[in-house]
C-alpha cells in the first residue's frame, strides 16, 4: 500500500501528460486545422473592445492608450523592445515617436438645444460624432444664436450670417471658409449622411465630419443625425429658431506614435510580409477590429514559435499607426528595407457582424482589368472606384492566392468571402505605389460606417476569428514558400485564368448581342490574358530563379494564350455572322 502511494504522483503526471493536447508542427497541409483550434478570437475581441471606447485621432489620449495597450500585450507574448534586443531575439517591437506638425484633437462633451425645448436636440453621451473634428470649445456659458437655414449653397455668399449659426445639408468642410472665415458665422450645424447609411432607418446615426483647423477664428461645427435634422427643420417651419450650443474639446501639441512588431525570419530575414492596421477613426469595426485581429495574429505566432510549432523562413511584420501616413512612411523612409517587402496587407474593418451591418467580407484586389471593365460578378462597392487604365494594372499572383485561401476558410465555417475591384483609400495604397503587391481585407456596405453607431455590438468574434485564421494561413504559406509552393500557386493561377477568360467570353457574347463593339470585347479578353500571363511570371519571386519553374510558367502561359486565341476567334465569328 505504501509503495502504491509513492507511485501515485507519477501516475497522475503520466495521465496529465497523456491527456494534454499536443499541437503538431505547422506545415502547409495543416495550417488551417491547427489555426482553427488555436486562434480563439478572444484577444482580438478584447482589444477591439478596449480601442473602440475612444475617438482616436493621431496623438490624442485614445490613440496613444491604444498603442501602449498593443505594446503591453506584445510584451506579455514575449516581444522584446528593439533597442534592448540581442541578435538572438526573434520577437521584437518598437514605438516610433515623432512630433506632430499640427496639434491633436479630442472631443470631451457637447449638447445642442433648441431654445425653449427641455430635451436636447443632440447630446454627446449618445452621439459622440456630433462634434466635427478640429472644432474648438464654445465659451463655458455656451453659444446662444439664431439659426439660418441655407438651402441653396450658391446663395450663401449673398447672405448676412455674421453672429449666427448656419444650417446646411452638406459636409461642413465644404462651406467652412465662406460661412465662418468670410461670413463671420459663429458656427455650423450640418447634415450629410449618405444613402447607404439608411438614415431613415438608423435615425440617430451621425457620420463623423471634419472642418479645417483654424487657430484664428477658433470656430466649430455640429453634425446632425437624420432625426435631429428633421426636428430642426420642423422647428424652422414655425418661425425663427435659436440654438443653445455647448461644446468642450481639447486641442493640444502632441506626438505621433507608430508601433512596429517584427517576427524575424530564419532563412531570409530581410524578406518580409507586412500587415498594416490603422488605429485612428472613431469606431469599433473601423478600425478597432483591424488593430485587434493583427494583435492576436502577432501574439499567437509568437506562441507557436516559442513552442517550436512554427518557424518562419521570412520576416513577418505588424504595423499599427495613422492610416496611410504610417504605412507610407514605412515603405519610403528605408529604401533598402522596402526593396525586400514582398507583400503588404491592410486589415481595415475586419470584424463585422454582417447580420447587423449589412454587406459582406471583401478582398479588394490589386488593380486588374475588373477595375477597367467592371461587369458580371465584379461590382464596385458604394465607397466607389474610378475607372482605371491598362498601364495602371499590377499583375501578380497575390489576388488569386489570397482569394483561394480565404474561400477555404469560408467553406470550413460557412463564411461568405467576396471580392471587389480596386478602389483605394486604405493602407494597401502606399504599398502599391512602391510596386509592392498588396490587397485590402474589409467589409462593405456597412450601414454604420463612420457613424457613432459603429460600436462593439456590431462586431462579431466569429468574423474576427475567420479573418485572423485565413490571414495567418495565407501569411505562413507565403513566409515559407518554396518551389513546391510556387508550383501550386502557378497551377491555381492557370485555373483562375481559364475560369476568368471563360466568364469574360460569356460577358462579351452578351455585350455583342446588345450591339457593343467587337474591338472593345477583344481588348477585354486581351487585357485579362496579359494580366494572367504576367501574373504567372511573378511566382518566380519565391523560387530564386529556378529553371524548372520557368518551364512550368511557359507551359501555363501557353495554355492561357491558346484559350484566349480561341475565345477571340469565337467572338469574331459571332460578330461577323
């Protein structure tokens, strides 16, 4: 009996070890299996919840607290400050600090009342987007002045608005100079919610607005919800209206913070993939979700590396900062580093509960011919995109590679993944301007986009998880890409090219029946053929000049070219018969 008691602790330890979950070493065959188990979405959601509490402008309290929250979590995960790291440290981070040229801004409190009414027209506690960015505080006693409704903006310059509050249904930035600087108005009260926000349904939403920072006039603007706008217009129909306006903001000198985390590659440390997630904006989905997903991606990768489950051959970088500005600086300030950035990905609005927000998850593609001829299943979002030119195309395998990876996660979890032609406007643009392959992960249409109803209740942990898993599976594949990966990507490109050309043939046949010109249709087919043939050549970037792979590229290109020729002949036959 005594002997068995001595053995009991060892037996319990054996049972515990046996029952402990063993995570297999990561490779291309099990990325999705492992990541679907290990990426919980908990840290992504927790971080989103922390960040979304603040109206974030670069340099202000909420922006800076978000940066230091990221740093805290990185350190917990084992990241070391770059200035104290050794050559053996794989996980490092730094916080870059630069003085801001202009002061930062933050909203504190506000309310607007129609004089004579007991209930405020608007209050900051429920409409935190009501104060236009760069607005100054009113005097402590507030401002009490008559409202002048300007329906025809062309007549604004003819009106006497001095000492009054100008009410317009347009963006306040548009009329600030005429009404405030030249006209002497005390302030602006405006309404300009676009239709895709469904303002008559979401009657309390206010999309945030900006006015020029003017240190001389120190004026302000208030943005209204649909409900407030209708109430004010109804009051004006009864006669003169005076408003009692109280605004409190902080405008002060500050510094710009950017946080960069590196996970050093084992074989090719200079080559890297960069994920960029901007911190500024007032919302939860935009873009606290991008911040949160990127942070969980970084910390989980650190854990997998520490446990010898994953070894990246190339460097993985995470960048958090001011939208476009921080990313643009990162790719421009160090030309040697920029030369080895192989891929850039923007995480922007990546956690939406689409049952509430509408729209769908989207991969915004690098410029391809769908940004010139948008037809069939290709559709621009309500955000909008200009028609591009052939010389602006950027053939690369990244589009179809990422679409395939995200569709794979979609099939696993019944998650809808769609694409849109290039539109711009986020952190993928600076990469593309430096000829670095880059796409945007986002959601649209979002009926709460840029409004004060973009709160944590519109965020889905399931979506955060799906985006994080698919992003990491894609990243790990690229970081450790070799000749086998390159061949697999090439095969996928060939398949995608065939499917695209066949679809474009159908669209061209429809167009010809409607009387469209044959030359235009042949130009479209030719553009897609060239785009895909040139895309096949980009797979050489991970195989270091393999002669064998060049033969594979030649074979794939010939198949694409052959199909294109057949389609051209068929379209010509249809038109001439």
